[in-house]
C-alpha cells in the first residue's frame, strides 16, 4: 500500500498519479538515496520467508517511501532541527553489510535536512522484535 493509499481513498489509478505528482513536485532527493533504497530492496533476505508475530511480513514495506523521505528532509530543514530522535527505523541492518546500514533510509532523510546546520545530529533506534 502506498502512502497516498493510506491517506486518501482514491481509486488505485488515481492514487498512483497523485503520489507521482507529489514526488515530482517536491524537492528531489540526492542520488545516494536511490542507490541506498535499490541496494536494500535487492539484498534484503527474501522477506516472504520471514515471520513476525506468526504472520508473514514483507519487511521492505516498513521502509519509508520516497515521498515520506522528501517530507522528512523538508521538515528537518524548515524547522532547523538540530537534534532528531527516531524510534523504530527500518534499516535492513539484519540483512545488509554493516557499511551500508549505519543509518536507515529515513535517518538519511532527516540528516539531509540538517546538512546546513552545525552540530546537528540524528539518533535512530531500530526496534527488534
């Protein structure tokens, strides 16, 4: 389910167009976001074989969308947030090499919004069940 499907109840074809319009008209993310997301999507252990609370879970669905990441960048930048605490971040850290998981996709977005601030930091905690 896309972010727009969670927020607005349009028919699926309209949801997709609205979501793409929002992405296209928001500040674009730097190239390393796309690389990080693609690498995570390609290298996470087959999520259909993983279970959580006795239910089959696609862990990639817990990663923020491009539009959500764009919102995080804007919020951090607009609010000039010097300290951000993120609880429950998905990084794929159980499935990816450690040099790629120092931070999750959402934490990268928060940090991108803080890049012009001195002494800014993002503290991100992964919740393990």
